[in-house]
C-alpha cells in the first residue's frame, strides 16, 4: 500500500498568464517554497514572471509526477526551480532518486532545471537537530549533487543558506521560518534564477 502524508494539500499561482514579454519561471516545492514564492516574485519582477506549485504530496505518490509535469506543460517555462525534499520520510534513497530523476528528465526536455538542496530540520524549539529527518536530508542532498551532474542541472545550495539562518528567523517547529529566514532563502533562489537568465541573454 502506498504511504501517504498525514495531511495532503496543493497550492499554486500563475502570474499574468497571457503575458509573454518576459520569460516565465516555475517554482516547484512544498511549504518552504509556498512561503518564499511571493518574495522571489518581487525580487524578479523586472526579469521574469514567477509561477509556483507547492504540495505536501511526496515524490513517490502516484499523483505527484502527473501533477507537476502537467502543470509545467501548461505554460512555456524557461526555468524550473525544484525544491521538494521534506516529504516522504519513508522513502529509501534509491526510490527518491529514481522518482526524481524520471520526473526531472521530462521537465528538462523544455526547461532549464535548477535543483535546490533540502533545508535543515531541527526539533521543535531549534536547539537540537532532528536526527531522523536529518538522515533523510543528508541522503537527499547527496542525491541532488549526483543529479546535478547526471542531468547537467544548475545547483541552488539552499541547505548551506538554511544552516546559517539565525534562530530568531526560525519558526518554533524547527522546519519552517519567520519572514527574515524566508527572505534569505528567496534571495538564494532568485540569484540562481538570475544567473541563468543573464547567461542566456
């Protein structure tokens, strides 16, 4: 039987959908992406349109690849920024890599892919790392490094950013952030997108 998340949700936004005067970028992720997407949109408003799809469905859920792939096909995305590692704790590394690679290969047929590292996870209160989740985070960031090479993707090292976010910018749950933390993550996301946009001018 497929293992689901405790809560499953989907949220998305597409900006100025009929406009084609600037390139279009898609952010794919979970609640972390959902929280920083508006900041990224503001940072990049002069350079591109920024859409997003965020969900709690894990990458091994039957719905997930169809959801993301069909969403991405619905517009002409120059870049897809992909950050989805904090769901599906049950998944072994081999499964995670296989599911990710298959989806990214299809997305990469028409878009440049930026793969983001998964962010750090503390226990509630932010005093100790969550060892169970950090084992998965470290495995998944190793997989991201492998896929960056195998698929010739760009790399957004969000783990390094998240590791340095001060405690006052972290939410008490140990996983999410306050506004200041999301601003730091959004800055890294925006810079990784701008590097490609400027290179391709």
